[in-house]
């Protein structure tokens, strides 16, 4: 039950699948509990992935802005 | 003086006989007393030679065919510059005369005049109609002139003001222009063939792309060579476009009609054969700056587009993340709503007996051990009673 998902997308898919199963209400309470725990794990996994991606993007954007101001770089010399 | 001379006869008895010389002298002196008069007729058999003192021709009555031999001194004849040709109608002023040595009667001319302008005008009008009917003056025959001719041919008189005007006009407008000048007769009997020669010569010269024929004003007769049929045809046949600057306000020589472009004056001719270099350069400068403005505008637009693309590039991943996060939060929210823990937190409890969830009290008996799970924590207990 605690295996790590391969990718964000796989985790997201699994999470949604779990939610659907829980919503259908045909799982036993024991299964529901286990599913729910797994769902929480998947949610945390995805959340961490997104947070780290966000951080990376912000870092890159900051670096790009300080390196080349585009307005002055592409203006032709007259 | 013949009139004063006594004519003597030889007497043979009753018969009076004259020698031939005496008779001729007598007739001559009698003729000499006749008045000088004007005689009208057509010129035929014109004979003129440089070594002869006298020019001969026969004046013919066009209606009856009657003939009259005419003589005139060569110097006098040349001085009139009439360029007579056979068939032309003239008025001759003179008196009868006998060439005594030969007994030949002829008319001694003192002066000759063409039979008035009316006849000329009529002849010109006929020629004009004939050439127009052939299509020589048609607008679709007119060729356009090169914008900047490599060389310009100029046919003109050797000291003509026309020449100066054309050259000055060309140089003022377009200093680097190259003009090849062919000086020629522009009036008199030799003008038409000489102009034709000049045109052919210029046509054959390398690089000549337009020919100007220029002559200042002149009398109707002065301009006659420019209506000569041979010249008109030569202009029509010329391989190079021709600008005619011969005319006059009143009289339009036929060469003006056949030429590709007609200029009212020699200066106007200069205007049509070369562009104004100053204007040309200015036009070029205007276009160059338009080119620069256009390029700059394009560049500005591209810079703007690039900036927009960069903006979108930066927003792209953030947007993607945003969507993923929204989807995740939706799943997370639904998950939490379904959480059994949430239910327990509301006050419910899960009862287990021997690790099995108890759903009905009938499965229990008093004394059974049960585990109870709550929202926060759990406890164990014993069943006292079932209902």
C-alpha cells in the first residue's frame, strides 16, 4: 500500500480512481479506510511534486530576467 | 542697243532680202520693245549645271500643254533658293527674247516665284491625308521614351539657337547625359535628304536610344523640308524613338505628327528626353527613407511579438501548474469529504469484535469483548446486554 507512484500523472490518476470508488460507496469500511489512507498519501505526493515544480519555475524566471533584458537586446543599432 | 541698230536689206532689183543675222536682229529688237510680264506655268525639264551661266527650263501650260522655253541667269536662279522640281507651278516675271545666233525664241526670266502658298498648303494637306490614311500618325504607333537614355541623338542646324536650347536644357536637368549631335541642313533643297542621313547615322551610332530633331521657328517655306514625304517615312521607319521639336504654333510640319513625341520648343524637347536628376534623387531619397521606416516598423513589431511570446512562455508552466493544482485540490477535497475519520469526528464510532466490524447487535452476546474506535482514540469494553 505504501509503494511510491512512478509519476505525478500516475499518482493523480490513482487518486481520482480512489475517490471515485469511495464515492460509489460499495467498498467495505476496512477497504474504505485503506483506500482513504492511500488517497491521502497520493495527495501528499502530488502536492509535493507541484510545490517543487513551482519553486523551480520561479527560480528559472528570476534567473532569465536578470540575464537578458529583452527590449534592449533585440533593438537594432541605428 | 538693238533697238538703235539699223537693219539694212540687200536690194536685188525690186526684191529686198535680209541676211539671217539681220533678220534675227530685227526680230530681236522688235521683241525687246515688248513689256515685261508675269507668266504662269509648270516647271519641266529643268537643267542647271554649275559650269553653265544660264539655267534652262520649260514652262508648260497645265491646261493646253503649250510650252515656253525659259532662261534665267544661274547666279540669279541660285539666289532665289527655290528648290524647284518638275511639275511645280510658278509665276515667272520676264520678257520674250530671241537668241539671235540660233533664231531660238524664249522667255528671259528676271525672277521666279512659286505659285503662292495656297498650292503648297493644298499639296501638304493631300500628303497629310494620305499618310494619315496609312496610319503613320496613329497614336498606337507612338513609342515611349526611355527614362534615362544611354545616349541622345540630336539633329539640328550647325549654329542653331535650337541646338543651344536643347543642349542647355538637357545639361540643366540631367548633367551626366551624353548627346551625339549631327549637324545638317535644316532648310533649302538639300535639307530633307540631309536630315534623313543624319537620322540614319545617329540610329547606327551605339547607345543612341532617342533622337531629337530640333529647329527654331521659321517661315512656312523654311519648314517645308520637315514635311517632306521621304523624311516623314524615314522617321516612321526609324528604329529609335524620335522627338520632334520643329513646330510652330500655327503650322505643324508633318514630322511633328509622325514623331513619337512632339515638343513645342527645343527646351521642351530637353524636358521629355531626360528626367530631372534633382527630382530623381529626391524621389530616391524619399523611397529610401520609406524603406527605413518600413523596416523599423517591422522590427518593432517583431520585438513586440517576441516580448509577448516570452510573456506567454513564462506564464505557460505556471498556468499548467495552476490547472494541475486545481485538479488535485478537487480530488483532495472529495477525498477528505469521504474520509471515515471525518465521520468519526462527527461523533460516530466503529465497533469491532474479533477484528470484525460489528454491524448488528444480534452478532454479539453479553460478555463479548469489543474494540471501539472514536474520532480521537479508541477503547475496549465488554458487552453487558444486547437489544
